[in-house]
C-alpha cells in the first residue's frame, strides 16, 4: 500500500510571524516526511477551488482575502495515517480553545478579525488530500 499523503499549508500569518520553521519542525519531529515544499502567494482562483466547500459562508470572502495577503508555504507530507495525525498536531479550528500542545493551541490566538488566522491548513480526508494535492502541487 502506498504511504498516505496530505496537504499542509502554513497560512500567511504563520509565514509573517516567522513560525514556518517551528511548524515544519513539529511535523518532522512527529516522524512524518516532508516530500515537497513550495512558497508563494496564492491566486484567488486556486483559493476558490481549495475552499469551494465554504463558499457562501460569512467568513468565506475574509478567508480568501487573508490567504491572498502574503506568501503561503505548501507542504506535501507523507506517513501512515498522516491525514488524521496532522489534524491532531494542528488542533481545533478556533485557536482560543485549541488544546495546548497543538500548533494552533500553542502558537495561535484570536485577533478579533472576521476570519480565524489559525496558522495552518491540513486536508481532512483521503478524498480532500488527493484533490488538494492536485490543486497545489499539480
Ligand atoms: P479547518 O481549517 O480547521 O479544517 P474549516 O472549517 O475547514 O477549518 O475552515 C477553513 C478555515 O476558515 C479555518 O481554518 C479558519 O481559518 C476559517 N474559519 C472556519 N470557521 C470559521 C468561523 O466560524 N469564523 C471565522 N473563521 C472561520
Ligand atoms: Mg478544513
């Protein structure tokens, strides 16, 4: 069986705050493999496809604007059960209540904005991972 892969994004807040290395180090320290990495400012079209499931929600436009506001680091990450494992490392969506010990719980906070700036994205299922890796890594 091929090793499972997931898409991790370090969002613009993580890159701007200089947390890229710390976040990637947590992934490596957990034992997952960084297969490929790229850094660029994503275009609206890519983000619209990536976040299609959220279209129409109140935070959708702020989310897209936020994600276009600077460079993102995209990582192809591999390992047995990495999809579930990275979601566990990341912590829950809302950084105020994300568990301490997680990326969002240790390094994130609520800034009182229309969208939660919560440092990272991780694919949430094998179907999402395949779709998102195709979008970001082609
Ligand atoms: P996830 O990143 O934990 O999987 P999703 O529900 O997929 O969370 O939402 C995508 C992103 O949209 C979140 O990471 C966060 O940045 C933002 N977001 C989600 N729900 C809300 C909300 O209720 N208010 C503000 N921002 C939100
Ligand atoms: Mg999600």
